[in-house]
C-alpha cells in the first residue's frame, strides 16, 4: 500500500475499490475480510462508518489509528466517520458549544494545506482535548504529548519526518501548526465542512443501491447536511475555544523543542567556576592572545543616553505614564539613541541569559527574535557579549531562562538598542569597548503582575551567598544574605559565591543550558570547579 509524503497537501483523491478494501482492513483490523472476495466491501464500509466513535480508546489504539489514518483511503474513511459522529452528537443538543468545538477539530483535519504528518499529530492532541472538555485543555495537551512522542517514534512515522530532513521535529511541527492556526476562521471551517460532506456523499453513494442500508445512508447524509445548515451560527461560537486549543498545542510543541534542543540543567551534571571579579576579568581580557572576538577597538558606535537630556526626560515621563520600570541613571545609560516605552501584548516570550550565580528574575531581557538571532550566529556567546554589551564580570553566562507572557496579558517595558560599554579609564582596557546596538528590553521580572501588567507583589529569586571551599570547590553549609555579604571584611568576601537557590517568579521557566559553556577564557579552566548544590533554582522547571 502506498503512503503519502508528509509534506503533500491534504487532498481527497478518488479511492479505488482495492484501496477501499485495504483501508477498511487497516481501520477495522479485519485483515481476513480483506482477502475474502465474497465480502461486500460497501456493506463493510457502512459498518465502519457507523461504528462507535469511541472517545475512550486506549492510548495504544490512538497511536495505531493515527498512524494508519495517514494512508490514502483510511484517511478519508476516518474523516467521514468522525464528521458523522460529531453531527450525531450535535443533533442531540445543538446548543452544546463543546460538541461544535469537537466538530471544528475534525474540520481542521480537512484543511487542504494540512500535511499528513501534522494532521496525525493534531489528531492525537484533538482526541485528548475532546475527552477533557473546555476547562482542561492545557492538561489534555500535556497528557497527549507523551503519545505524540510515541507516534513520532514509530518506525514508519520516523521515516516520514526524517525524509524531510527535520533536525528539530517539534520546532518544525510548531511552525506548521501556527500556519494552520492562522487559517482557522468561520469561512475556512465551513469550506472544510462542505468538503467533508462531498467526501461523505462520495463514499456513502457506494451503498446507495443496497437494500435497507441505502435508506439508512440517506438518513445520515440528511442529518449531516441539516447540521451544516446551522453551522454558520454555531461554529462562530466555537472559534475562540478552537483557537485556544491550537494555541495550547503550539505552546507545548515549542516547549518540547526547547527542552529537546537545550539540555536541561540539573545539579548532577553542571559545574561552575564562579563569578569573575572585575579586575580578574579585565586581566583576562587584556592578557588573552588573541583578544576575545567580542571586544571592539576604536570609537564606540552607540553612545549612551545622557539621563539629563531633555528628550530623554520626555521619554522617561512617557514611560512613567505607561507604568514602566523607573530607570536609574546607569540603566538609562545602558541604552543608545532609540530607547522607548512600550506595552507588550501576550502571547510572547522574553529571554534572559544567566549563570548559576545570576538572578533569573532581574531586569535585563531580550525578545525571542533577538534570542533566535543569537542562537543562529556562528558564535552565539560572542554575539551576545558584543552586540548586547555584557562584560564577563557582569554575567558569566551558560544558562538562560524564559519569561512567559500569556495571551491577553500585558507588560510595560523599556526597549531599544544597547549602548556601547567602556571600562573606566585607567583600568587597562582604554582601547577596547563592547559594541552594543542590538535591542534590549528592561523591566523588573522580580515583581508579580496582574494580567494588565500592574505589579502587586514581590517574586525575587532566593539568592544567598554561599561559603565555598576554594580548594575542593565544595559548597559549605553556611549561607548569608546580600546585606550580610556586603558587611563582610574585604578579605572574607572572596570565600563566598552568589548562588541561585530558588526561582520564585511563576512566569519564569528554566534554567536551560545555552550550550555555550560557562567560561570565556582558557585561563579560567584552571579555576576550581564549584559543584552546584541541590537547589530548586538550579533545576529546570517549565511553567504552564
């Protein structure tokens, strides 16, 4: 039996008698019947279309059904069966919005642009969503993910997506589902419904001349056509829950891609060499041969804003009216010309590069667009330090976290190009600077926020200073606060390291591994490795 390439559009080609017999054998698992020339294939078709639309199939059956539904003929019979079952449910109570949503999920599977592989993935998600009902979509999508992975690991299905040379299958699937999500409107659903009815009439037309069955088939056609007459009104109310279900699926696929592509950070496999004091970092930059590629020489390209400038003061007043973070002079100077106040609209993700000794819930972030631009660079870490102007003594890097802004939520932020950064004169780097120029975003992630962006509480990381055994790299039990650390004698401070103990911001997921490593200089490799203690703030979590 031939199988389609997953990139082919979802077309309803005519089904031959031989294809129909094979399709029904796969669909009903009655393989002996396929070899029985005396069996009436059209009676068999009628039985399959009238079979129970069992929402309580085992998960193994779900994966099997989904895999075989990619085969020409099976696909069409499954679609018609599902439309009939949906319409029967609607006929019992036309005011049941969720029954219309279930029909809408089936109709999305009939979109011509839907490739067979993504259709198979959506069929699994949709089954779990239908079972769960409208109030448990996110949970249903999470539960379905295990079986989507099982489906994608089937040898026959792997052959499809590997044939497309997809290195990141979940990322590619999320892009395809996004394109489908953009098509979900009343007009497209109604066209898909008409297409499904045409397909149903074509299949049921094959039983028209069979006594008794022919009359029953006509009744089914009349029932479905009658539901179609009401669909303009009721499918409109189902649009939002349909789109919400697809949004949940897209988000889950994106998270799976993120986890698959970036090794999860955990306390068993990560060692850290600690933060760099400024003078140690300057020495390493000055002595590195050749100099780090992220250092630039000459005149800075993006001069910092001057806090007292009148135009800057007007911009600050605009930001204050929008509820943006109140910037300190150094934070203002971290921007070049082009800083503006803006209210972000969800859904959106913001990214922050961190280390085990950095706050996750801090003020410096970037958009997903900038983060992806970094990751596509030949040397992402060098691009990050150079174009976002981050000195190694500010942020040792190695990890990143994600701030999730959900649909309907807003967030007031400052955004604009990062200014070039220079060290104070006399520090030994007078000829060098960090270029800057790429967009940065500033807001206080350490605040709890309502959907309208207004802050109502504190969600700062639990970030103690930990006394370290500098000979062995082992964390000792003593922990102190930042205030206690600042009160220490200068000779005692080098014995302590900041360590992210717990991320308290419910919107932040991570930390994930950047894949860049946690050092910037070969000389750092001689520094003692610090074993990460078993702290929640060093173990990956994904917020939903």
